[in-house]
């Protein structure tokens, strides 16, 4: 039996047992002392986008313990316990992480947005009231939930949608002091001022052309900034293609998430595709320009919660094949995005190629000029 299958079996048995023990006694508690938030632990960007939900839970339940399941790597970002959240690593392929998670069992409230299979994990962890979004398929995914809500009719970011699962007003807008910087292993920061050009992404459909990255780097150098290339593990080849002469600093594949936080925190600018690094830039307070090809600048944008952040989304809003209206398998009438894989895309990279360099430059000018004016004002 594979480890993944063993983990699923363990979750199913524990969930069914807890359901049997609480038949006729499941109800939303007026006193909430322990809260669980569980989501796909490997989806780093989606976890960071849940920040409005965490902020609202803390505002609604100021003295409650809040546990968030994360990947091992992402847990380091929560070391300073933003909003009092305790990150507990969970890897579905590793049974030992489930055993460790089970030691935290016993929750008054659990929120499982996104894929509803994580409702079963919440039930296995003895959550007495589990909330999430309705409509996931197959239907058995929804059976563990006590309360299911429809996606709102009003457009919003993913984090703002999830915060609506909790009754009450929206959370206060984010400020950088809400999230203490994680400790990191020492590394040498580039000379200041510098900008970070993060060229990697979770899918090749989100990659901008090497030529445009080169032209952008030249523009930033003319503005008096050192250029720092960034990319995740295995993305060093992208930087090599863009800058074969190594004219600029490269930290691609060299930094863990905590080190990347520090790099961004000290940067004057971040430009990147719509990926987890863009969300990280908002958390660190770094002026960020995000390039949206297949993704949605509404779902993954700043929204109201990050309204005070220095963030600009650059996209071709009318690109024709951004025509999918589903999020985690549910239909949203106001959503426009593309969830195709590279094999399903008839014109790979076309939506990213539709983002002109001039639009990115204009967004950068707007951000940096606004920041400069704010500094002069104060």
C-alpha cells in the first residue's frame, strides 16, 4: 500500500469515527477557542492569498488558537505567527506529518476553502463545525461539511471570498507590520537600490519572453537600479536564456522562502508573473508589478484588503481565450481566467506576449513616482 493511500485511509477512518461520535451533537459553538484552516498545502500562492481570512478570524476571535496547515517550506514564512497563526506542516505523501497533525486534534471551528477533500481532514482532526464552499465534485467531497456557502455574486480576491465564510464585516486592510519577517539563513544582499525581476512561474503559460525581460532589465539599469534575476529551484535555465552574458546579478534557485522574503523586503521594485512571489511582494510591502496572462487580476489581485499596497496588475483584459469561469471546480459568473494546461493551449504564451513592455514600464513609473511622492509628503 502506497503512503498516500495509507494517509487517505487513516483520514477516512478517523473522520468517520468522529462523525459517529458526534451524531446529533454537531452545532456551531458560541465559544470558539480553537480554529483550523486547511487548504492544499503545496499551493503556496493560494495559502498566502488566504491572509484576509486569517485576519478576519483573528478579529472575530481575538483569543482563539488558529492552526493553519502548510507545506514544510511555507511554514517558515509563518514563524513570526502573523495574526497569531500557528503553521503546522502537512504533506499528504508523508504519514508522519499526518500523525503530527493529529496531535493538534480538537477544534471548535474549521474552514476548508478550495478543494473540499480537506473537509475530511478537518473532520479527522475532530473539528466540531466545518465550513466551506458548496458545489465541489464528486459530491462525496462535501459530505464532511456542516455548512456550505455559494460563491459570492460580487467580484473579489480569493482571500476576500474565503473571509466571507465567517460572519461579520471585512477585515481591516493589510499593513506590513501585520506580518513579522521570518528569520532566514544569512546571505549577501545586492547593492542598493535594486529591483527583483522574478522570471519563473508555476506553468510555462505564465512565462514572459526572454527578449522583453532583457529590455526591461536595460530600462531599470538606466533608472539607476541594480537588476537581480530571481527564480525558483530548477529555473536557473530561464535566467541563463535571458541573460547569457551574466550582465546582472542572479539569485535564481539559491534562496529559500524566508531568504526570498528578505530579498524582496529590501528591494525597490518587484516585477514578476502572476505567481506566489507576487503575493509575497504584497506581504513584504514591496512595490510590485504582476503580469497576468492566463490568470485573473481580480481573484489574485490586491482587492480591498491590499488596497494600500504598492501593487499594479498588468494584463490584456480582453484576451479572447481567458474564457474559463471556474474556480476549484465551481462556476463564478463574473470570473474570467484560463485554467488550461500547456497541452490544452492552442497558442502557448500568446496571452503573455499580449502584455507589451510599454504597459509594464508605465506601471513601474506610476508605482515608483507614487512612492516617491508619498516619501516627500511625509
